[in-house]
C-alpha cells in the first residue's frame, strides 16, 4: 500500500519511520470497559428476571382465577362466549332453550354468566327439564333475590351482560310468554317493571316483612317460586316456611346456592353464614330420608310444610364432590 511505500522511503532517508498509534486501552481504561460490560450484562439479567417474574405472576393470577371459577361455576373465554351468543342472534325466542335465554339475559343461571369474572352455575340445565312442559301455560312466578344494586346489598353480579341486575327476571319473561312474574329484593328495582313483571322490596329474613308482602298481593298464589336471595340458611328456611303455603298444588319451589354455611360448617360464605341454624341442604336432606327436618332450623310452620311436600330432589348442575349439591327442587302435593 502507498502508506507502506512512504514509510520505507522515509526510513531510508532519515532512519525513522512513522508508527501507527497504539489505540489499545491502558490498564485503567480496560477496567472501566470491563466494568461497563459487567454493568450492562447485569442490567440485562435484571430485565430478564423482571420479565420472568411478570410472566409468573400472570400465570399465578390465571391459576387463581381458574380455581375460583372451578369452585363457583363454569366459564367460557370471552371470545367463545361472544361467539356462542352471536349464534343465537335472530333466532325466534320460542326456539331458544331456557339456557339460551339465560345466557342472552346475562344471568348466572345459564352456562356463560354476565362476564368472564363471574362464572355461571348451569342451573338451567336442571330447570329446563322441570319447566319446559309449563312454557306456554299462564303460570305465576315469584323470584326472591334479583341481584340489583342498591344501598342495602352490594350486588356484584349486576355488571357486564347483566348491567343493572335482574337477568333472571328477563329470563323468565322470555321463556314464559304468558307468565305473570313477581320479583322481590332487599333493594328496589323499578327499572325491571313492565307489562308482566312487578318488583317489590322485601327482607327475606324477616317473617313480618314477608307476611306484609303477601298481604299486598291479595289472593295471588304461585306455580313457581325461586329463592336466589341472600343464600343464608336461616333466610332460606324462613322464606320457605312463609312462602310454601302460597305455592299451588303441584307447584315447584327451587332453592339455589345451597352452601355449607350453617351451624358447625366453619363460617364460610360471603355474609351468608348462620350460627343459629343448620345449612339448608342438611335440613332438607334429613326430611328427604326420614320425613322430618333436621334441627336446629328456621322453617316457619314446619308441620304444614312436612304435610304438603310431595318430593325433595337435590341436583348437582356441574361435576362436584358428594354433599355439594347446589340446587334443591321441592314439589308440592
């Protein structure tokens, strides 16, 4: 190269030559570079650890959500739920099953529920077998507990596809086109009233309040009563004892969300535990097997109830362990 030729000529004339500068770092510079490299590598390791921890937290959170759903009910991924609901669009109501209607209404009685965070119970799979023969009859229905927001109770179910609550009343309204429907809740729900639905305010744990509600109806009796209220065993039993006399012969009384939340059960349940009575499943299971209610219970007028019960049937709408039945169907003589 020409640089080498110039350097040889300069050396021949002067005895000197040009030397390229030594650009290699000195000892101190080498230490600084090595420190910077170690610092960069350490920062990268920290970033990788943080990303791994984030993924692990996401996995743990997903596992916890899955466990909660497994305990509470069944759930679909959002895209699957939206696809299932879209398939029902435009289908005449009379061709829809009770589960289809419940899913569209956003109640947790079906198989989808109001949102991914509130799984469904699949109760309609049980109810459909009981209620399909009544679909075109002029039935009178009472539901206790509407899941509507208000000062007296924090109704967390009132969200998503069930915004404002009352999804189950909408379900009965569409499934029974000739039904007269009454709904009671501890919170007022006038926004649900229409040509065939009337809502009332009532505390299901207060026998006097239940009696006042019944007096306000006059001589109305019911073909179907559904208790989806507080889920407290004493409330369920008080309500059953007070309302069962107003159920017509051959009528059906459904108690939802039977929990292990009574005396001796350890106090589980969201504000739904009672230390005074046994859980409702246990009280009614004793009657089913032996013809008498297990005690202590809170059933008003147990003699009348015992004399007029035709059958008691428990259901597990999803796969679960023994003695975790969530629904009880009581047929009147």
